[in-house]
C-alpha cells in the first residue's frame, strides 16, 4: 500500500482539518473490519486510511509529509500502520476514534453497545405509562413513577470503599481484549472488568461495589391530545446521572387501552354499526356515537353489509399536525334468527307486493339446473 495520503482519503492537498476529519469518518466506517469481516482488502484499506489520517490530522506530521514525503516521516521515527500488527493498530485507534466519532464508538466495535465506555449504565432511561382510550385521544396529566441511577454517595461512584481503583490487568485499562482466529483479529469487551478498564479493590458495602444507587422518583407529565399506543414522551434531564453529574433523559413509553366500541387506527376511528335489515330496506337515518358525541348515519337504499361510511373530522386530532382524522362507520346488517307466524305472514305479503312469488325454484335458474344435470349424463 503505497498510495499518497491525500489520495487515500480522497481529498485535495488544500483540504482543511474539518474536511480531513469528514473524509476519514466516512471511509473508516466504510472499511471498518467489523463491517468487512474476513475481507483482506478492506483490512488493508482500513490500515491505509488510518495511517493517512494519523499524519494529515497532525499539523506537524502533515507539514513534514508535505515537504519531505513519507521518507521525511520515517526519519522522524513514524511507524506505518501497514507494517504494524493489527492488534496494536486497533489498540491505538481508541483515542482517534473517540476524538472523531465521540464517545459513541470504540475502535473495537461498532453499533450495539452505544456509549458504554467506562459507563456502568445508559444515561437515558425508559418508564411506561398506561392510558385509557379517551385519555390518549383527548390528552391528560399523568403521574409516572420511575427509578433512576445515580453514583453511590458513600464511594463517589467508584464502587470501592477507599475510592480507589486498579487498572485492569487483563486489558491494561482499555476495556477491550483482542484475540485472533485464523488470520482475523476480533475484539470483545474485557470479561475481567466488563469493559470498565479498572477493577475495584475494596468493595463499597452500601452499593455492593456497583458504584451506583437506585432512586425512586415521580414526575407529572402532560399527555398531549392525540398520542397513540407505543409513542414515547421525552422528559429532558430526568434520566440516570453519571459520575460527572451528567444526566440523561427519561423516555416514557405510552400504552393505550382498547375501547369496546371504537377501534383506533392512527388518527382514524372505526365503529361497527349493527342495523336491522328493515332499517336498510327503509333507508332510515340512525343516530350513531362519535368519540365526541353523536352524529347521524343516513342509510342509502340498497346499502350492503360491511359498507363503510366516512365522517370527516370525527377522528382523533393528530398529535403533531393537529389535523383531525376521520370516523369510519361500518354497517353490519342483522337478520332475525327466528320469526313469528305473524311476522312470516307480513314478510310474505311484502314479498308478494314486490312481485316475487314464493316458490322453491326460480325460473332464471332452470337452464342452469338443466346444464348441471347434463354434466353427469
Ligand atoms: Zn479489563
Ligand atoms: Zn458505593
């Protein structure tokens, strides 16, 4: 790998610090070994990117390189990544990665863990609240109980009685250990210190060496009108507290109970309306409930079972746009399961009135019956 550093990072010779960082970020993510397991070419490329960045992000090294090239650096004792052992590179990268990507990434692993470096717990916290169907639709105030973590007062969060920690021997304080399998190097959280990089000597009795305590708390939150099941409400600055006093946020996951009549789908409300067949036949207008009161459904003559009728703006107010959804009324036509002698007579009379005679076979099917018979002759 003897490409020019600028070429490797795909930037011009006049690129400034921000451009260099941006280019490195993009390429390092693209060629990171975690994403290219077993790909030798990606590994080489990754090394080259890191070497280039280590030089170009350092003003002095960059100036030397600009004037004297790689030989100039060599004469100053700079070691090329391409000549280094993979483990050493990954070990060294910790600080580079932290400065470029922030605490969220470690050199050893992308994704999954998040910002757990030297932190015993995530700062953001989740709690849950259950709302009645109408509380979610119209909004309300709710008291939510939760419990957050804070550094143990007795040991200042160290987990150690005398507040001392020893560097973990297994990972030499890096929190990660590297191991080889064939030609590939893998990294994992140090099993000895669980990634903390340090071990507790004299365990603190009040927190069992955990270094933190759990505090019960309550918060009253405004539930906005239109919130839906599985939405999250963020309460800033009510999460866990770390040793430096930084506090995360509390996220409240909303569960909404179902209603026995209304079914909510996003901002729309569905309701099933049972109607008797005579009501459909007569085209009656019936009163139906809405989430805010009532409205009228005019049954058109010839309405079919499961036919839907849309009532605009009778739905839920969208929690973000404040636009009202619709109510969809679906009719379910009911027929009598039993009829009295008198009812039967009335219906027969009605049927005759429509010119339909009572008989077992309809003439229009005669030809069909004949056809079916012929199939089996
Ligand atoms: Zn360790
Ligand atoms: Zn303690």
